[in-house]
C-alpha cells in the first residue's frame, strides 16, 4: 500500500521594513524547514522570540491548503516586539515526499475524510 505524502519545504527569511529593527535581526538571515527539521545555515543566528511567533504556522504552510484559506495567502509574519520593524517571510520552495510509516507508528487513517 502506498503511504507516501508530500510536504513543501519552506524558507523563512528576515525582511526589513521602513521601521527600524529593535531586535538583533539581520536582513536576509533565514532558516530552512524540511519535514520536521529546522535547518540553520552555518554562521547564522535567529531570534528565539521571533522563532516562537513563527513556529505555529510552519506545519500549515508545509501542507496543501484550500485556495481560499488565509494561511495560503498570508506569508509575512511580524516580530512579536511591537516596536520592531522586522518581518519574516515564509516561502514555499520545492516539495519533498515522505512515508507515513517513517513518521509515525500509528496506522493509516481509515475514515471517510482525507
Ligand atoms: Zn524584532
């Protein structure tokens, strides 16, 4: 039985705005998301406060979404510091195929929905 599914890989990048950055963000700093892994390039740091605001959105951005879902259209995340001008852009890159059995010991869902 085919138990394959596909997720988007993501790139999350610091974007500058016309408002100054208060935190220690550096324009162009980024990390990559592949499956459950967050990959930070060597010699790159990322604010843990910003990361805490971004993390809940990543699993949804990895998945195919309804065309009317706001989660599909909205890809700029504000820094949690209200005085900071940084934004974080989530971009879908290539897709990657995974096996259900490689991700969980639970059996495949047998219900009437996907
Ligand atoms: Zn900030």
